[in-house]
C-alpha cells in the first residue's frame, strides 16, 4: 500500500510539472546592414559617431545591439579591421505580431575612437548577410587615417 501511495504521489508530481512555459523566449538574429555614414578620413585622437542603416528581418524584430570584432589585418599590418553586425531580438511565442511596419532603421554608434598611430587605414566590414556556406557577406568601406593628399591634375598632352 505504501508503494502505491508513493507511485501516485510521484505520478501526480510529474503531471503537475508542465513543460509548457508561456513566458517570453527571446531569440536573436542578424539584421542586414544596408548603409553606413563614414567620414572621408579619420584624424588620430578624435572620436567619431557613425550612423548605420539596417533592415529588420520583419516588424516582429527589435534592435538589440551592435556586435563588434576588431583586429589588425594579417595581410596588411597598417590596416585595422572592425567588423560590425546589427543584432535583433524577437519573442518566438509572439503569435499576434503585426509584421507590417518600417523595417529600415538607422542607429548611431556614438564612440569610435581613433587613438593609435600604428594604422594608416581603418577597414569597416558591415555584415549584410550570409552565403550558402554560412560565411559572412560584408559591405566593406576603407577609411584612411589623415587627410589624403590632393590628387594632382593630369598634364595636358593636347598641345
């Protein structure tokens, strides 16, 4: 009799532990970066604000953050590379989402500082998507450090 009572209590406790949790389940996804507003050149010791435009996967997504990966270029040691991805979040339990709405948004990265004189060029790689091999595809923009030399006009050879 004690075994039957123990089995009934065990069965009742397992039944009352439901795995259905209606709480929020947040997932993350990448947004396609479509445009970046960068200066023509950087000056050492200055801090810059960059405006980044991205496309949300759908209106159920909201902007979460920018993700950065920074490193010196292995092939060109005078280039510093900054990879930037826009991260969005969404609740997978959200069933009544108005998927219509403005998908293109712009956010600012307020503090990109150019503090090292070791680099002549900053290369920004903005994540635009992934290919069939799950490798990142990037919008690549190079920004030199220091004002570029003005180009000299070509000599007139039509004399």
